[in-house]
């Protein structure tokens, strides 16, 4: 049996006619830059995310870059973030002449550790240089946002949520003594999404979105995405060409209506994997560690809550590379996210941060392996994946 890590065509086929109709309508309109398709999609994403505004941009990377620009991050500034994520998080900071300050991750969630953020901000000299915090909701699960937001408020720091892998993921926030589930991107000053084709909400090319409930910040972001142009040829600031493509917006707006259903299917697939691991004794024997859904217990009374959207389903194992090679030989698509933390990338080898050590990030980079988790994955496919993992450990 051959099982890809991701099967985009399996998702496309049922929506093919609906998507093609949306594309045809866009082509026939001759409105290829901005316009009503962009505005409609932005409105729907803002409503879905629980924010007042959404600003479509050209990619998840540009969403981060434009957000940092709008919040005034520049040369000499420092930005707190995680060393265990996709390169764009660090790259956007470096492109503005700022310096990433890494904070190690939690071992169970792979997300930034708020206790370590507090340690850094407790040092007055270090805290004085920090301009913003960029937590990353990795693999489809929100960071522990309550303590991060409290620290940001205490130190008057903006929070940019890197939610590229987590659109729709929800976090349990206590508001006036009531448990309220808030979606990724809606808790900080702004949140950044990616619509890269492999994402839960993936386009047919690149695309991104920034969501916020700060109207002034939203207005600034709309100016930045069009070269800082307030009126025609009147450039108040230096922005960029960060516009979302109209055809991508049309396609994504169709898919958005199915997103909650796809999230539920991914969670169901994850639950089945975990049951199969248990039956095979893989977890009890310490051979693999499945991903922990940190907020699952709080969501137990509401099965509709997207406590984890499983953009990736990532297990841990001490002999990761051998298992990866074996599964690929057996026809199971797997991938490593990420084989090297950001502080070990060649492009920063000349910077002081490359000499730092982040034990949990380094360990995760050596042990993690992503298995197929897409919504259309069948029970027999999941059973085959676990059967092959079991066979590896028996060999």
C-alpha cells in the first residue's frame, strides 16, 4: 500500500466543480487585483477567527513581515520567538534588521515555554531591548497564550501570533470567570495565517492573511501591503507588494466552508492512531510518543471545539531516522519537521545566537516524525501505517 504524507487531490475532487465555478466567475469579472473577491474572503476569515478585520496578503511569510513592519520592528530591535519552527518566523525578523531572541519549547506541545519567556523578561537589561513577542502555534495547536499575554501586557509588548499552521485552532481562555474558546490569531495584537497548499486551508498557490481587532493596525497593514500607498502615487510609508491573489481568494473562500469538517476528520484520525498505538503496545513500551493534545480535556464537554487541528501529526522516537527510512521503503509518506532548529541554520552561523543551546528544541529536531493525517485518510491506511511501525520495532 502506498500512502502519501498529503493527498491534495483527494480533497480537490469533491469540490472540483464548485472551485472551478469560483475561478470562472473571477476570470470573467476581469477584477484580478483586489476587489470584491478579496473583500468577501477577508470578511469570512475575520468572522471565522473572531476578529473585526482581516487583511489578505501574498503569503504567510509576508503576513509576518508586514505585521512586524506595522508594529515598528526594525534595526537594533529584538523579538522573542521559538527556535523550533519554519524558517519564515526567523527570516521575517532578520529581514528587518532585527534580532530573534529564542526561547526554548515545551517538551509536550513543541510550543514556546511561557516560563522561560518570563525568565528573560525578568532581566531588565534584556527586556529593554525586546520589541515584540512572536509565539508560533506549531503543528495545529495553540501556545499557552494566557501567561504570554499577561507578560506582554506587563512589559507593554505587542504579540504577533504565527498561526500559519493553526487556522481555527482554539485556546481555552478564562474571561470574567467563564471558559471561552478563542481561535488562533485572535488573542494577540494580530495573527498571521498561511494558505500554502499543504495547510489545512490550502490554496492553489501561495497566500496569507493577517487578522486583528485593532482597527488602526488594520488600516496600517492595508497601506503597507500596497507599497505604503495611501492615495494613488502618494506613499506615506515604505511597504511592499503584499497583495493576496484574487483567484487564490476565490478558491480559499470555497474551502473555508469545509474547514471545520476537515479539522474534525483530522482529530478523528489522530484519535484512531492513538488507539492503534495503544493496542500495539508502542507507547507503553516507550517506543514512540504520540503528540499530546494539551487542551483536549477542557474540550471534553464540547466535541465541536477545535482544540487541535493536526496540521501535522508528529510522533517522537529515539531512532527517528531509521524509522523514517523504513516507512518510506514501505510506501508510507513521512517527513521531518524540522531537522535543524533555527539557531543551527547556516545563514545565522555568524551570529551569536548560533552558539546558544536549546535542549528541548534540539531534542525535538532529532526525534520527531510526521505521519499522514489528512482528512481523507481511511481506517485501513491508518492501520497499515501503525502495522508498519510495529513491524519496524519487531525487526
